[in-house]
C-alpha cells in the first residue's frame, strides 16, 4: 500500500474543489442524493488502512476491486420475511432520484454497501439483521484506478455536506498515513469457549443424520463457534492483511461498529453477482483437508452433497433467468489446507430482475443451511442453532446501475479488543460421520485462526 500518496489535493485544495462542484451541481437544493466522484491518481488503495473507526470494507482482489465506505448518506436497516424486498425498494427509490457526477471521467459510479444475517428474524446484537448503506465517502479502486465518491442528501444543505465530507476525508488521510502494526511474533491465542461443546455438537450431528436417514430432509449444515483470547488486541487492518496474504483469491470484508468491534473475514464463496444483465452464482460444497482428512472429494457422499447445492441454485435462478449455463461436473478450489468442490452457474436475467431479488431467491443455499431449505431452517431453529453477526449470511455492494456482488460470509470472525469469536459449519448428509464433520469444522476454523495468529 502506498502511504506517500498525494492526499491533500493542492492546488486546488480538496475543500475548494468540492465546494465548487457543490455550487455547480446544486448541492443543498432539491431532493434525492448527489454524488461527486473525483480521481485519486496517486493513491494505491489495495487493502484496509489502519486506524479507521466505523467502516464497511469489501474487496475482490481477483477482479482488482476494493471498496471502503465511511459515514452514511443514506441507510436502510430491516429484518423479517420482507427484508430483501424492503432493501430493494429503498435502493430503487434512491436510484430514481440520484445525480452522479464523475468530475474527472474515472468511469466509476457511486455504490451502496450491504450485508445481512443468516436468519431473517433474529435481531442483530452486533450488527443489524440486514443493512444497506450509501456511504458519505466511498473510496474505490478498480483495476488499479482509484477514486473517491462523496455523497449527500440534497436536503442536508451544501455547508453541512461539505463539513461531513471533509471530516470523513480527514479520517481517510489519517488511516493511510498510519502504518499497520504487526506483532513481531504474532498473536498467542488461547481458547476460552466452544459453543456448543464438542460432545453436545456430536450428539446434534447424530440427530441430524438420524433425521436425514428417516427421510425428514436431505441435508443440514451445523455450525460451531469458538472464542479465543489473545495476549494483545486484534487490529482489523492487520487481520485483513494476513487474510489477503494467505487467501488472495477470496472475497475480503470488514464491517466495524463504533465501540463494539468488527466483523471480518475472507470468504471463497460468491452468493450472486450481476454484471450487464448476467447473473453468476457459485456452488461451493464438499470439503477435504490435508491433515488426516477422512473426506474424499470424489466419494459418493461428497458428490451428492455438492449436487444438492447446484440443483438448488439452478431451481432458484430458472424463473429469473434464461439461457442458464450449468457445468456438467465441478471443479476443485484449493485454498491452503482446504479443498472444495466448486461449480459456477450463469444466466441472462429477465427484465425486471434486480440483484437483491436474486439474493432473495438464492439465500440460504443448501451450502449454508440445508435442503429442503425451509425444512432445514426450521430444524436449525428448533435445535437452537445460533449464528452471530452476519456469519453465513452475506456481504456485498450494489452500484447505481444495478450491478453488484454478494459473497457468503464464511471464514470470518467477530473481533473486539483482544477477543475473537469464530464460526464454521459442516454439511451433514446420509453417510456423514459426526467426528469427521467435527474435524471439518476445525479445519475451516483453522483458516481464520492462522490469520489471527499471523496478524
């Protein structure tokens, strides 16, 4: 990351430039949102900077995309059965009255950052159940080109908009001026809690297997939580940097709440993206690991688990798409010690289909919940499954043009001070063995544990 970038915009100063653009484009007059995008040609923004407070960060390094949002020009928080429709309707209304000015011809547009929990009814203690935010300041880098988008509600007034923009910019300047602190010998971690305890989880896994064999359902995904304590506080930027070094092919995310902590991770699984009318979803189900793994990606149990997910994605997309492209066999995604079966499904969307309507159709896939979907969800509720923050929900972004991307929130943790809570799950199908599935969750937890230690 280049910390010597010209962040002062002199001459003219950033303040002078933004004030002039506000006057020219009617800031403080009218209704709806105004967004001003200016180029940052000297800034290399390819990771989460240090010393940021509340923020939302989302990155897809494989596509050269990095997004960092500060503040809230507009914000929607919702929960319940209609949560995706509520966010979709609100975003459509914002888009209807949204003026975007690309002052330097960067080719970039404003965007919203969003995320949601696995379950629709659980009120978020750490994060809202579902939230869509249009940041006051959106720093974005796409294919090596960096820009800043400043957004405001026109009714707030030009002077107020300029003041909050400059305050957000000062936070960005301070963050990029700071050096990410890494512990010389890494973090020393100790487990302080496992939920549910191993024996209770094994009993639950056996109950799931029994119910599957009895024909009640075909698959269940059971999760576990592990809480660890370090000898020093965790730093979100350092954790993201460690994850980026270990898993450069994964989506990265960090959502920090002032005074509470941060939910962050690096996930290999895309829920759905929309680009120029083409929807893409990924089935990531079936896992093997190197050390003592009893799983084989080629065995019948693993292939059957994967097909359940692919078929569910196809059924979800069929009513909204045409010309679906469905792979005949899965590929293999290798991530350090883990290997996953992966299939990519693509389709051309029909008129009137939005990204959030695709999210509603797809979430939760059998890769994170089970199958049949409603039966699996009810089983998990009945058996006390707890999934904190946005674990196994999703995080993502939506552009002004309607395109965007959501990734399933896996390989993640909630960090606060020197404590972190990690979650991981395993897919249970006929033929599963509880202790093997327990080992799978440990292998998945290890991905984040190593990043926490490295940071």
